[in-house]
């Protein structure tokens, strides 16, 4: 039995999942932890990682290390996404992680991140045709799936944290700020030519903001909290929750059932890419996935191990 620890440094949170893999390639998750480290906080237009954010993230990595080093037959994979990918002081942070934690951090390209999203979704949801949307803290990944294959994919440099900071969407949202943010996102989507092929397919959602949307929907429907994997909503239900958020200031939003307290200031920015996509989508279905980058990496790891054994 082998243990694979995947440490994922996202723009908003740092996560670790430990998965046991047997000789036949079967696997199960045995440990999962998350800390809200906000690595992309305050990066601004110059795209510079700030020292408090780096310190928070490295402290979380040290706590994670105390957990995973107790597992035997261990392999560790440490990845980072948009915040580190975009940072002008990327090397400074990579060196700190290596020197202070002893981890070699792999910076995923946007297309690598999107491809791992596709692998994770395809393994568990088996979608023939869909558009995958993964909204992180500082980027959004899109994958067009046709006949179960990834036809096109792209990573765009906006997400929950940087949209919220740039357009002041954290507190009570003013109409002109929301309009400016929506215009930026829509204009960027309009420059992706293959998105026109996604207007009549369901949207598969990944990322923390989207998971929060599903949990809020479950609470509204008076359903017992359960896994959101495969959970479905209509565009009308999405719009209803989004309007409710826009009608409240930050303190009021924090009290919304199902909304995590520490995500309330970035939830409007986090849902904006979905809102803009739904406005151009006639299918109207959204389907939630809990399988994404980490599950995609596991899938690739098992595939590569199988090739080595052949």
C-alpha cells in the first residue's frame, strides 16, 4: 500500500489530501485538511506576493508536514497555481518553501491546471459534453468537453480574490463596481473563440466559491448537508442566490446559511465568472464536481505507474 500526499497551494486556500493506493491502482482518500491562507491577497496590479501571505502559507505547510511524515511508503507532490504562477517574486517564494519546509514546489501552467481538472471530472462524472469551470482565487480555468474528450482549454487571470479586490466587491456591492467587473469578465470570455460551442451544454463547476453555492442551495432546499458531487442547480436558482448576496453588506452576507464566514468577502467575485457564462448559455444546467486538480493528479500518477509496471 502506497500513500500519496498532494499539497495544493491555491490562491485562496492551502490544502492537503493523503490518498492510499493499492497494487491494483485502487485508491481512497484517508486524510484531508485545509487552511485559508489567502496567498494572493494584496498582490495588486504588480502581481507581487506579500510577506504576510507567504508567511501564512509556509506556516500551513509546516503543519501539514507534521501530518504527512507520519505515513509510511509516502510520496509527496506539492503544486501551486495562479498566485505563484503570476507572481513577479515567484522564485523568492519557491526558495523559501524549499529552505523552510523542504518541499520542491511545482508551479502548474494554466493549461496543466485545466487538464488536471478535466481528468478529475471525467473520471468521476463521465460527462459526454460539458463546459468545465474552475474558479480559484486568482484564475479561472475553462475546458470544453466533447464526446468525453477535452477539445479546448484555457486559464484566465481572474478569480474570487483578485476580482473582489480590484472592483471592491467585498462589502456592499455598488452597481457601477459590479458592472465594471462583469464587463471585464464578459469581454475576456468574448475573446475565447471556442466558447461559442459551449452555449448549449451543462456547466460543470469546481472551486471553493462554486462549492459554497451548492451548499447554500442545499440549505435553501432544506436538504441535509451531503456531498455536492453531482449536485445540480438551474440557472434561475443560481441567479436567486446571487441576487440575495448582492442585496446585503458584508456583515449581513456572513449570516447567510451555508456561506462560510471567511469566504463572504470574496463570494461575489467568485461567482461572477459563472454568472457571466450563464448569461450566454441556453442549457441552464450547472453540475457540481468535488473532483478536480488533485484527483486529476492521482489519475495521472496511477496511469504512469501502470505504464512502468508493464
